[in-house]
């Protein structure tokens, strides 16, 4: 028992070792879901979070009561869809994570979730624009390639859009790309950090193995790229109708939130690939694109260029840009027709 407690304490120290320098309220919208619950748990273990605010259309007070018993310092509150529920959940938030929405079942693409999730994200983004316009907004709800542009349009319509504060969370692709190469090469996945650019679905996910010094070829390379691009399908199939990735996504979302908190608390050189309003491919109709982004106290500090890539990676990138343009304009057109 003692040994288990020691291991837990050590792992907490490893994950979240820096000293806390300021108050940080973090809000999760969709906190009672498959992602929301473990994500909220991980955020409760993060000493950089001083207040954890959990909102869902069902069960958030229960999740908050449960997580609130954990013996870390942060205050936990649960909020329901009452007249002031969203306002209370959001006011004063530094970071808002949105994993609200329906997940895929086998045979579906992320785009098949569009009709349901676009409306959910529109409602929640509207509340964020009203009650937490300066928060960093982290979008997990799929299809990310379209829900992020929807949020941008909602914020623009309210006159509070700040492109440095809106992020599509693509961290799970980086986590997978790093894990999968370590399985092939027999390395420690903790030491791998494969850059993944583009967007978050199928062919829009482009891992840049060459930038980590790897040179897989032929079938090995094709299989690797396919696994990174369709890793989500692996989980959807294995869960057999009960949803998509939740636990690995919770870890990825908590990692991205931790990176933002580190950066906002003054740490330099915090870099994560993330899907943001980016100048890189605007000339090809792509207003949002994921590359390595340096984070800072104001959100996006610096968007890195794609950098040197192989001819094979360039071919993947060309397909990605074409698909992304369609996904992004689908979101923008929908929100214009359904403000
Ligand atoms: P889930 O069904 O288990 O949970 C979703 C939660 O959202 C539920 O608790 C539900 O009550 C809540 N919700 C629905 N409408 C809401 C609203 N208007 N306001 C607040 N809460 C609301 O689903 P999940 O497995 O947690 O997945 C959630 C979303 O995340 C899906 O769209 C899924 O595709 C996506 N996802 C994204 C990534 C990524 O890498 N970005 C990874 C995995 C899953
Ligand atoms: C993932 O990559 O696991 C998520 O986007 C969920 C999904 O639908 O695959």
C-alpha cells in the first residue's frame, strides 16, 4: 500500500513538477463524458490548476463531488444547464476544454458527427464568447477540422475573436505517432516526440518521421503512416459501438492544458503541435493548420513553419491541404447558415 502511494506520488511529481505561481481556473464542458471524466481527474492531479469547474448537460455535480474528494488543493465545482450554469462554469476561466459531443461508432467517419456536434459546439462557443472571451479555448469535439472554424466564426460574430487563444487539440496524434514508432524501433516512447501536422482526421493527419531522424521505407512506412492517420479507427473498432478513444484522449488533453499552463506561468520554449489559425496555407484556402506552435502567456506565441520534409511527406501534405480546405469551409458555411 505504502509502495503504491509512493509510486503514485512520484508519477505525479514527474508529470507536474514545477511550482505553481498563479491562480488558474480550468473549465471542462462535457465533463461527465468518456473523455470528460478522466480528463477532469487528471486536471485535479495537476497542482497548476487552482479551480476546476465541471459542466455537462448531465451528471456534472456528481462527477465534481467525486473528484472533489481527491486530496489535492484545487477547488472543484459542478454545473448544470440551469439559467446561470454555463455562466458560473465559465466566468474567470483561463482555460476551457470542450470534449462535449457524440463519439463515433464503427463504420462512421468523424465528419458523420458533424450535424450533431456542430450545434453543440456552437452553443458552448457562444457561452464562452459571452462569459470567458479571453480564455484559451481547447476544442476536442469532432470533427475538429470543422468545429474549430465554427468556434472562430462564433467569436468573430460576437466581436471577441482572438486567433491566439483558439486551439484544436491534435495532441493525441502526436502521442500515437510517438508510441507507434517506439514500438517499431524498440525505443522508450517517453523519449519520442514525433511532429504531426495538418488536421485531425484520416489523410489530414501527417506525421513527419523524417524530422526525428527516422527513415522508414516501403510497406513499413505506409503501415506506420496509416496507423497514425487511422489510429482512432483502431479504438472505435475495438470498443465495438461503445465509443471512441477516451482515456488516451484524456491524457492528451491534460498534456496540452499543462503545456498552456506552463507557458502562461512564464516557462519558455513550450512547443506543441496544435490546429490553429495559421498563415501557412491560407493561399490554398486553409485558414487553420496544425504545426509546432510555441505557447506563451498570450496563447499562441509563434507558429513554426513545416520545415524540411521528404518528397513522400510532401505528397501526404498535398492531400491533407486539399481535404482540410473542404472540412474548414464546411464548418464556416454551416455556421453562416445557422448562426
Ligand atoms: P461521450 O458521449 O462519452 O461524452 C460526451 C459528453 O458531452 C457527455 O457527457 C454529454 O452529456 C456531453 N454533452 C453533450 N452535449 C452537451 C452540451 N450541449 N453541453 C455540455 N455537455 C454536453 O463522448 P466522448 O467519448 O467523451 O467524446 C466526446 C467528443 O470528443 C466526440 O466528439 C469525439 O469524437 C471527440 N474526440 C476527439 C478526440 C481528439 O483527438 N480531438 C479524441 C477522442 C474523441
Ligand atoms: C481519435 O482520434 O481517437 C478521435 O478523434 C476519436 C475518433 O473518432 O477516432
